[in-house]
C-alpha cells in the first residue's frame, strides 16, 4: 500500500529516523520542511524554500518542484507563472528528515529577478551592512 | 560605523532588498534565517540549519559557522563538541535576504552520525514511504 501524503510520526525512534530506509519527514511547527534546490549539473544552489506535506506529495508525483509559499500562504508550483519549472532529478534527505536537497534541471532562470540562481550576491562578512553585498559573479 | 548585529528593517523597499548592496537580513517570525552550508571544494550540501541574529553575527566575526539550535533552544557553534568546525570561505545571500548559502571548509565529518554530509540518503520519489530511503552513495 502506498502512502504518498507523508505525515509526522513521533513514534519513530531517533535511530530509525537517522539510519532506516523509512521516510518519515519531520515537519516543523508550521508543517514545513526546508527544501534546497541545486542545479543537477553545476551543483549551484538555485533556491531555498519550504514544502508542506502537499507540496512534497505533488513534487514526488509530478516530478516538478512544488513549494509552500509562506508569503502567499498557498501551494506554489515553481514555474507556474514563468514557465521555468524545476525538473526533479534526485532527492536527498538529511539525518533527522527535516530538510531535503533536490537536484533539478531548471527550464530557465530560477529567480523571479531573472537571475539563474536566487543567490546572485555575496556577503562580505567584514563589511558594514550598508554596503556588504556585491555581485557573486565579480 | 559598523553594525554587526543585523536587524529586520521592513522599511527597505523590495527593490533595495533585491538589488542593493545593503545587507538587511529578513528573519522569519521566529527570528531565524535558513542557512545552507556547502563544501567549498565538492559543492555538496553538508548541512541545512537556522541562524538568528546572534548566530549570524558570531559567524561573521569568528569565521566559523554558528547556528541557532531549534531543538536545544540555544546558540550552537558547529563543531563545539566534535571539533569539526566549518570554516567560512564564502557567504551568499538570496534575493529576498531570508536565506544564506555558505561555502565552507569542514574540519571533519559535518553530520553528528559521522557522515561527511547530513544528506547521506536518497529518497525514491515513487517508492512507498516505508522503504523509500537508500544510501546516497549507492
């Protein structure tokens, strides 16, 4: 029997969660997991966002990355407006199962600004905040 | 004048947040940013965690990654117990400044399980949850 709408299961032992083959995603108090999407070829991080159980289920079913938009409070198929979908190539789960890394093939720029990745700026750790950011390609 | 303890500033316009050189981190309702640490050499994602303003400030000051531990409710210098610190090589900020990607040199395994990365398992999207995870190195 398939269970495609994963639920939290706090009865799972820490050992089983960390070393087992059972997928028991650990959603936070808002019902969300962190999802990091990386370009399957360059391995650059393209976008970091969140998934609720429905976004995760639709991502698995469709093969296209879905998020839960915190700002809009709704399910969000990445690319639904721009056409720049993120096709899932590989999904990784972390030790405590509260974060995913998704290797994806992007259909175009991932960022709504038109940048290939949302991470187009570097932070100079030593600089004053007023001028701490600069182009990541510099 | 340096401001090393960044605070939310909702007076910043969307355009300034997305395209400016000003660092105005956007903490969530729990006062947290998402932080993704990748290996500076392999570009593999090592760990995904959260930073509050203090963890961010200490990371910038010390050059070693600090997080806010949600489970323990305290500041967490990564490596404080294991000795496996994450030395910051490069910090990237996303479009809306609510997530960081940190390229780091790990002193040893990053995961508390002893794995090099916390993402040591793959998820088979089509499998039943009971047996959906398998070794990422397989």
